[in-house]
C-alpha cells in the first residue's frame, strides 16, 4: 500500500496559494532580494487544547504538491488577465521549479509545540511560494491523524473503519482517509482513497437497501446471495432483536458480522452478543457506528464490540480541524551569494506569536527506560548525546524527492512513536503535552 504519486485533480498545484505569496515575489525580484538563500520552518506554537501530542501526516502529499507546483500557460494566463503580477514575474514563474532541499519529521512521527516539523531551504523566491500549499496539507492531515490516533488508542486491538466521506469535501475525504490510516485506522469506505493510496476498502449496505425490499428477510437474503455468508448485515432498521434472529436464519452461524447504527450502543451490543451466542453464531462479529468519537469508543471498551466505524468526528479532527501550524522564515543570507552565511531572523510580537530564529534541529531525549522525556530543539551544533536521536530526515534534495515510502511505513512508524511516549499520552483526559519542549541556543549555522 503506497502513495502512488498521482497528480491532484487540477493541472497544477501552483494556485493552491495566497495572492500575497506572488506579490511578495514580485517585490523581492524588484528589490534584488529574491535569490537570497533562506530557511523556512513549519511548526506549531501550541497543541489543540487538551491534546497530549500531535501526529505528522500529509508528508507524502506535500511531496506530490511540490513536484506538481508548475505555472502552466493556463495558470499564467489567469495571473496575467487579473494583473496579479507584472510581466517580469510572469516570466520568472513560467520557469519555476523548486530546486532546494526539504527536511522534516518523517510521516507518522509525533510532534510537540515548537517542533520543526518541516524545514524548507532554497532561495526566498522558490520557498515562499510553497507556504500555503504546505500548510494546507499538513494542517488538515495532521489534525485528522491526531484524532485517528486518539481513537485508535481508545479502541485498543479492535479495528477502526474510516467512513466520513459524506461529511466533508470530496477531495478532503480522500486526504482524511489517508491521514486516518496513518493514525491507526484499518480500512476506509472511500473508494477514491483505496484507488489513490492502496488503503483497504470495506462496505456492504445501508438502511436504504433494507427499506427497498418488502421484507427485511428479503433484503438480507439478497445480500447474502450476492456477497456470501461472511457479509455484514445491518440490523437496526426496524427491530434489532428480530433482525438478528432473521439474519442468523438467513446466513446461518457463519454470518460474518452485524452492524448497529443507533440506540444505546453499550446496552444493545450486550443484548446482541447474548442473542448471537444463543443462536449459535458465536463467531459473528459486532460492528458499531453512529457518531462515534474517541470518548464514545472508550466508553465501549467493556462492550462486546469487534470493530468501530467512525465518520463525522474523524474527518473534522474530533473538534480540532486544524493543527495550527505556521510557516516562518527563520534564517536568510544577507546577499544573493550562494555561499553567504545565514543569519537568524524572527518576528517580534506580543500575544503569543513570537518565533525563535535560526535553522533548527530536533531530537527526542529518552529516560533510563527508553521512554521519551523531552523534545529538544536547538540551533547550532547538536550535542553528542543527541546525535543519534535526531528527528529530521531529508525529504527533497536539490529539488528531487528522495523519501517516498509505502503508506504502511508511516502507519507502523506512528505506532512505534506513540509506544515510546509516556503512558499518559494515551489518556483522553485534558492535559498538557506529554513531554516538554526544551530549547538549546547556539550559532545558527549556515
């Protein structure tokens, strides 16, 4: 299961940006500063209220977006017609190709406030244009993955089904399914996500199929005849107990599963399990859906439930639809000489928007038991004791993507990263980040 490297459903990603990126470019070209070597970093100043950790997701999509960031004739014509930039800038954009370097936390890794999640290096001109599309992807996907991770922790060994396509934008639904898979979901109902990213897909029937038929038995029989005895029958259209009895009569004890989509799920699940066992369908699984979130999933931990289907709360980040990441210039050269040293720069601001200048590295320091105890972020030389604990990896070298990987890799990476956090990371109660961020200041380096 892999990122297929398919282009997005537009001619290019170049207009997935804000107008001021292009007007800044035009002004920098005029001022002679556009080619200054620069370093931009993606980070968040805080986690969503109550969250203990964040999850990096969307990295593979960022790599696709950077590759497809091209100003083709149609895009250039639009910019020209609207007089958004001048002729000189249009000519520069016509030849645009990102030729710099990108470093970042590998997808599936966890992060904390101040973590340099992604670092983009190149000329100011080529890096500034990527701000909006990078943030758009990382903010959305990381928010979904964080919600998915919390749900996966609550579910334990029970599998989770992503089924939120009908609750969000059609393209966002595909990205959400991908991020949910990274965060620990097992399958998706969205076929576009299965096609694009190789995620396993599932699905059987809705209430409409039962209502179509004259009798519930007829609907069940048609489904079993078509999909086999291992299918999942939806049993809450009318009377649950009667539906379960009919389902077993039609499919026999080999019935794969029943799905419950309404009511007091804890109570109904216990009753259905008892009824299935009494009917001899001891191996028939119970799948529950119905507006679940991590708290509802946790409340069903003692219920005889075998899988959960989650939609709305997942694709909206379970109350936090963005990761609040920003993309800031942290270092730049004073001249356009490619060898000119970098100097740290940072915005000075009140209201919690202050940034720390300098090209950052990051490492996660473990305690004596190997469990993470601090996120260490610094500039200058990396302390020897943290040299083999660094988190950033190279994603793009000289404009070429060097870090594509099958989607199962970040999914497994996230499981391992979460396991190396203190146990309180999996608690759903509100609290501070599970480990603190420590800053080590040194020479910013070039």
